[in-house]
């Protein structure tokens, strides 16, 4: 089954090219190359309030554990005013995390090298911090940095799933920035008539958050399908179909581009259902 919709490398590269052309007023170079990636991440840093660290000499992600005094990336991504008291990982935990990230990225490269390369094109850094009841996150105004809060029980597959999960959010944030998916404000989409059942949390959430959840679930189902593990895919299929149906009942919250994405999601879910 081919990766579909928002994480397709050609779609990601088209969006990043448009972003760079707008911000830098020049073409960023050949998609998929290191020069292209550097242009993308420099552009994101230029447009966003907090700069991400990234390596200009390679596609290797920067792993950040908060040793510097400036914790702006951490507080923004964890959406807190002050960091929790026990948020830091000790040296032994960091060694385990670093090894697991390498194994997870290798796994994603084995599943689809082009998608792994596009992930490392728009993501420059991973930050690591504990926050109770959270495994990580992304925010729309800091594209290019992903927060992970792994537990000691995470396997490399768990790391791969969480990286891919957050990458879907990153792709949707980028697509929203370039093409506009939603026709209403975030506050409007949080009102009662816009609430939709989230595929992942299985409760009613704002339209945009539920939209994201369905795409995340679809991509994760595809990942497990490629790994030959059908049970995780089957478990998420019906919740994703419910979310997609409720999203379709409220088309007023989508632009024409957003409706195109929703149509693609329906196609992906139909393929997943046929393969289940």
C-alpha cells in the first residue's frame, strides 16, 4: 500500500518549495538534497518565533535534552509556563533514547526511504522531556521541532510510531501554512457545533484536532500494515471511519483544499478497510 495524502514526499516538497520561494524570494534548489533541506529549515527559523537547532552538514537530527539555559523550545512545545520538576532525563536514559531513535529512523527508512528523507527535511530537532500523561507533541507555530517524552518501556517501534505520528502533524501544519486547510479560526472550531470525535482519544474535540487525529491514525495504520501487524490497524479503522464521517458532516469548516484532503483520507481508509 502506497503512502497517501499529506506525507507523500512530492506533496511535502511542493509545500516547502512554495514556502521558501515566498520567504526567500528564490528557489531552494533540488528537492531531497541537503541544500534544499538547509533552505527549508533556515526559512522556518526565519518565520517562526523560536529557532530550532539543526545540522547543516547532514540530515542527522539534533537530539536536545535541555542542557542549555534557554528552554524556550521546551516550554513552547510542552505548552507550559515552567517545566515540571522531573522533566530531565539522566545520562543513562539519554543513551537509551539516542540508541532507540537511531533504530526507529532506520526502521522508517526500511519501510520507505523517501518518506524518511522527507521527514528529516522538515524536522531538524527532537527535544526530550517528561510531562505526566503525555508522550510528546508538536505545535503549529514551531514546525521543524518535535517533542518526545518516551517512557522506559518504549520499543524502537514505539519510537517510530511516535515520530511518524508527530511528522503527520508537521505535514498538516505546513500544508495549512501554505495552502490553508481550515476555513474557520481555532477558537471557532472548538465550539460545540464544530466538535468531532477524535480517532485517537475517542472523545469529542475541536474540528481541526479531530481532522489531524484521523490523518495520524491512517498513517500509523499504514505503518503497521507494512510491518505485517494487522491488529493495530484493525483496532483504529472503525474510530477513523467515524471521525471521517463526522468531519464530512461539517464541510463548512474546510476550504476546497481541505475537502480534497478529506477525500484522499476517505480513499486511504477504504484501502485499509479492504486490506483488513
